[in-house]
């Protein structure tokens, strides 16, 4: 796998990709997201695995950082250097307020690069907690290969998605509409493996959000290591 083109990601046609509506929805939701999802046991456990497995003072990308809690805060408290990115300017502002020791940027995780004026550099670890859910399925493998290219050799990836056989499906979410994608677990494992990762651990959580307009869900967490 080439770290320069991420196995063809540079040639992926993103001209039809429009995530403005997604960003606007999360701008409007703001910190109500944390109110709707007050318990994040799976995310905390995966973040703890990453924090404890990485060497001290590692550089970590929080892809889809949201409000910065709990992940950026957790990793920063563990002594790691965190760069968080999110498509929503409101979420990035909340993250900066919540975790002033970390660095946050407004950016599309599926368009990140290591080099150049807007480059984010290389990382020892990456988190992608539910952020891949916001992409259409055709783009998820490319985004995973991009994250693979941002990781140093043997770098770690902690990711989660909701288990669901859907592709770019519109759902009501906290008074707004967002589009989501998902896989059944065997398909998710295959997509992650094909992108160049070995799965070192897996956890499943049944989760009922506090908000009544968000249905219960099955959350899949994968702890992964980058293959060369």
C-alpha cells in the first residue's frame, strides 16, 4: 500500500460529495449531542486502550472530534498530543473550549493530507469514533486508506460504527436530518482489513441514547494496528 496515493484515494472522484448539510446539522445540534449521548462506555474503553498502548507523548489524530469530550480530553490527560478535526465549526469551537491543551481544526476527515500547507502531518494513533458513519459507503474504504497513510508504521487506529446495513441513509437526529452509513460486523471487519489494518480487539455495546427521537443501536468498536 502506498502512503503517497493511499491506493488511489487521490483519484477518487469527490466532485459529487456534498457534506454541507451534515456540517449544518451538527452546527445546530452543538453540545446537545453530549446530552443525547451522556454515556460513552465503549468510546472511553477504546480511548483507554489507545492511550495505554501508545508510547508516552504520542501524536494522535481525533478524526471527527465533536465537542472534544470524551476522547480528546481523555488522550490529552494521558499525556498525548492531540489534533482534532471536525466538519462542524461549532463542534470545533466547543472542542477548543473543552480541551484547550489540544489542537483543533475545521476539516473533512476524508480530505486530510499529511503534507502541504493544510497538511496535518503523521500520527502514532488515530481515533475515528462514529465519524466514518457520516460518509457514503463508496467513500469509507478510501477514507480508511487515507487514515492508514497518515499513520506511522505500526500505528494504532481505534474506530467505531453503528452496526446497520445502510448506505447514505437519511435519518432524523435531534430535530435535524443527517445521512448515515453502516455495515454488519463481518463486512466492517473486511473493509477495515482490506484498508491495511489488523484487528487486535473488538467490543460490542447495546446503546440507548437519552434522546427519545434517536433509536437504540448496536455499537461496534475495533482496536486496530496498521500493517506496513
